[in-house]
């Protein structure tokens, strides 16, 4: 029976930790997995532009012995040409999996319903599970046991925040989310993440006050405007600037590291000096996108499911 990965919200802690462990194994012993996807083809359908997601999937699938077909729905005039259900059903006739980076989560749900092969969420408006797996893989590499680690996400409550809250609860990591008023995370997703945190004996704190980030070991941020949001920067800059991750905030919270899913806008949500500093985990996160995604592909296509 095929399985999709649209979000980790329906996963168990043991399964998610096993996926992290698989990603670590693939990363440290890549030659053992060089034929894991031999003879398999994956279609990557992107409605939104990408650097890390596209390249990490393409290179990663090649390292696993598979073949990737990239479709840019805008450049190839696929957008609106036919119904999503027909697109997914047709792709499933030829491919062994579909990786989709889309504007609306509902598009992924339609793909999953229509496709007989696994559908993997490479980003949508509500979730970014591949990024969250890379983040928790990175934190596991840095800290090992995450039970006493707190990550403070500071900025816009968005798809990255949602998946970070969910994945952290599954991995046993505490999370504090600090957003400006009016830019909070989705209420339903936050409630779900809080339930997962309680079940897995971690904490989830949600606040508009930067004081809530005190004591966090890691500060995490994202762009203030999500891709596709046409709001002029000047309209929100005054609201978000107090939430910038900088040396002063690092000192005030006592944090050891900074994270950012990228693309990063230097000296806006995070200072350029911190991006380039010894405290930065940004490139480790970026590298781990490939290893985490390879673990997902191996789990869904090449090994018995860990879930």
C-alpha cells in the first residue's frame, strides 16, 4: 500500500526518530545506498521556484541511483492546462513517486488522492516537512539527545514554523514560537502541535514577547514575506525589525546557534554577520535537506516503511 508524505502530523515519535536515524546512516554510508532507487524515476512538479529543494532532490536521487524528471508548471505552460487530478494520475503511470512544490496544500491532497504512487510535499502554504526533517537531523547531529534542547523560532508564523513545531515534538525537542501580533501560526495546527508535544513530553510555547525566547539554545528564523506574498516590505518592516536575530538577541537569550531555512535576506530577519559566523547552522541545514529527503525516498520506495 502506497504512502504519501504531505505532513508529519500523523506520524509517531518512534517512526520520526527512525527516519532521522536513516538519514544519518545514508549520510555517513552513501555507497551502501547508491542503488537504493535503481530503475526508479521520480517526477518533481514545481509551481514555485526553488534552489535548495530542486537541487537537493535532483542530486540526492542521482546519488541513490534513481532518475529525476523536473517539471516547472509555469515555464512549461502546464499551469491550468488540465485538472490536478489528471496531472497526478498521468504522472503516476510513468513515475515511481511525485515530488510537488505547490501554492496550496489542497493541491497536494488532490495529487495524493489521484496518484497510485507516493506524493511528497516539497513545500506548500501550510507545511514544509522536508525542511523540518533537515532541521531536526541538524539538531540531532549537534546535540544528540534533544530532550533538554529548546529552539526559539522568531518571526512570521508560516509553513516552516508549522512543520518545525510538529517535527520537534516528534523528535523530543522543545520549541518556543515568537511572532509579531497578527502574524501568529495557524490555530488548528498549533493546537495539534501542542497535543503532540504533550504526548511526547516536550514543551511548546507560543508568544508575541521576545522575552519568551530566553534560555533557548538555538534561534531560528525565516523570511518575513513568504514566496508569492506581494506585500511591500516597507509595510511590515517596522513590525518585524524588533524580531531580527542579531548579536544583541543572541546575548540576551544565551543562544548558542542560529538557524534559517533560506533564502535569507541579510540584515533583515537575520544579520549577515551571524549567517557567516561560527554560530551559524545554515549550511548544515542546507546540506541535510538532501540527506533527509533521501531518507524519505528510501523509506517510501526502497525499504519497508518505518511508520
